[in-house]
C-alpha cells in the first residue's frame, strides 16, 4: 500500500474505499484488506484523510474484475511496483483501444495478459 502520485491519481477515473468494497462484496473490511495483502487488489492512500482506496475499475459488482489478479501477478513478476502497475493499467493504449483496465472490465483479459507478458521481454 503506497501513497499515490498526483499524476497516477489523475489517471484513475474513480476510486472506492475498502469499506465501500466490503459492502459491495457483502464481506467484512478485513476480508478486503486480505485481498490487498494477497496481491489480488492494489490499494493506495489518497485524499485528505489518507484512507486506502482501490480503483473502482477493479470491482465488478460483488467480485474482482476477471483477469485482474493474474495481470497484477504478471506485472509484479516483471518488477513493476504498485504505482507503475496503476500507470500501465490506466494509460490509454490506442491499439487496444482504451486502457488495459478498461479492456479487463470488458472481458478482454487475454490480450491484456499477453501485453503484460511482453513487457518482461
């Protein structure tokens, strides 16, 4: 869990707090914290009270967006830190089109993972 850079913060269109996600999932906040610790979600400190926030694009109703956890693992294995991962996921890519985060939410995870794997080369 890191402090968020202003540039990265501006790339992410919407954020959810951990309690917001817990409510959507019908879980307790500690379960969401565990998802962050396990690397299935990225949470950053932002806002006046420096509360933990997760990009809203990572959540699909009552679950994590399909393919996100695997993509995060690939990027971390490639040496990316959380801020670099967020920048990559939320920077528009005209060849996708859209952002990798948007592609994941539109069930185009195979292409996103392929691109994440190519970064290691």
